[in-house]
């Protein structure tokens, strides 16, 4: 009777990688995390499953529709949809045991029931850095998290990125100055600018606030020049609103601190169209584009919030954070050909191939190499030499150690360089010199 074989497959919106790509993904992640650690960030982790009432305390609307929730016994549970909300709970819960300002990084999988589309995933790795203060937090931290993203991108060899930086207070001040009451609708529209295009934006904005105010706002969005020139032009608007004044002061401070931290002016643009949602962010906001590949959208985003954990504690916890969607970033880097050229240094140095009854000697050689810090393993299968060499070749293993009975008698090994095709016979204690 024929067995009912289930076709192996995964759900749409999930990503799996073959070993070669997984190796590159891991290397990119490790380089980014290394940057965060070397800049004083502390690692934390939080559960993938949270209590629904905790996880959904700060959410609503579209976000709540995307959450995977379920019941287990009497418990209402949900899978985390980002790392920020669990982090808010974490800070409130361990408030008395943390040292502030608290700088943390976290890498973890999150889950969103989004509509399946190219480059959008339902399960994906997110990599966050946040700085949380107790009652207050210096604006210098806003520039600092951007500088971390800059260092992280440089660490993986990415050069064509550009941060788009704004401050929500500036736009809020402009809208108030011109007595625009339907600010929520206007901000939603501005947030969609890149998706709907300039012509549609202009027409819709005119319908919301009228021709005169629409024309004025569009002129502000069209301000050109260097970042310094953009700031000068914005100040020439002579807007007296307190939100505008405070936002401009913060933006100038972020700009000067970025320079101190080594982020070049060419790495970012001041762009007032950056909103980052409606209520979550309160000051500095930023997104990151790959120049020449802007159609893929932001690869890294973040901003300043007044009180991270207001739903969980009376303590005032202002903060600023950045987030890289690692799964999405990897997808984009594959699409633009970056991953094809991305080289990872192998930690696997030698494949040891026994020929005949030489396993004991092979174990001795492997132990010596590993003791010296080299990566090495033995091919255990009883196959032909041709098949063993083909295995090494397919995996791209450069150095193969051949050990037959003659080598054991002479206390030697034969080492074959698969790239060059060369072969030498030496004492295994000399292998480290030959690598």
C-alpha cells in the first residue's frame, strides 16, 4: 500500500534559508550585535508569548488585528508583534534593578498576521537598541542611536544608506501656527507621501486644508539644499509656536551631536515628511533608505518617545530607540545583489578523511587542531575516496587532510588544497604553520 506522503512546505510569509545563506545572515547579525556591545549596550531577552492584556495595553486598531492571540486554559495569550512593547513591560517590572540611563539591545523573532506580500513577513527577526532614562533623557541620545545604526551598516560593508531625519514637534508647530485643526488626517496623509506620490498627495492635501495652506505646506516640504541650509530656511519661516521652536532646537542639537559622533553630513537628510506613525513618537524620528533602491522602503527606523512604560508604571521613562528588521533587511540585500558578493570567513578549516583503518590517528589529529583553535571534523562515512572529495568540494572546504596507513606509519598527514590542487606531506604538528 502506497504511503500518504505529505508535501514538505512552509506557510507563506515565513523565511527559511539554506546553509550558505544562513551563514551570511548569521555573520551580518553578529557584526551588528558586536557594534552594539562595543558601544555599551546590554543584551536582554523577553518571552515570545506574553499575556494579552500586557502586550495589547499600548496597541489598538490595525496593530491589534495583526496580533496572533490564543487561549491556553484560562489564560489569554499573544505572540509579541514587536520588541518594544515587551521591553516597556520589562523596564517597568525590573525598574528597581536596572541602572539608568539603561541602554539595551535585543534580537528576537516577532509575529504579525500581515497580508502576504513580497518582502513582508509574518515571522521575522527584529534587532532593537533603546536608551531609557529615569524622568529625563538627553537629546544627545537621539544622535547616538543613529550613530550606532551608521556603525552597524558600515560593519557589514553597506555604504549606500541614508538616514531621513525629522522631529515631529516641528511639523506639529507648523500645523498649529496655521490653525490646521484636522492634524491627525494631515499627518496620516504626510506619512503616505512616498506611497501615493507627489501628485496624489498635493490633491488630497488641498482637499483637507484648502489651496492656500496646502501650497504653503508643500513649499516647506520642497525646501532643498544641505542640511544646514534646510535648517536656515526653516528658521526663516519665523514661526513662534513653542512646539516648532523646541523641535528646531532639538534638530540642531541632533545635527551637531551627529558630527561629534562621526556621522557625516552626507549620511543623512533632514526630511519633514518623516512621521513614524501617529502617537507613539514625540520628537526625533528617522527612517533609512538605500539610495538607488528607495523602492524597498526603510531598512531601519526609530525615534524618541516621552514615556515608554506609561501603561505599566507611574514612573516617567523617556527613551529613544532604533529597530532593524533583520529578515526584511536580508531580503532587500538579496534583491539588490549585496548578499551574492558578501563573503564570510569560514570557521571550518580542515576536513579529515580517513583512508583504511586510521580512525584513531585521525582523532588524534583533530584533537590537536581543535586545541590550537582551528575548526576540524572527520568524515565518518564508509564511502569511496572520490565521493569523500566530492563532498569536500561541494561544501567549499579548502583544506582536506588525507590519512592512510602509510601516513600513520610515518607519523605524517597529506594535506590537499582544493583550490590550488596542490598536495604536501608533513607532520600534523606543522599544519598550523601551513594554513
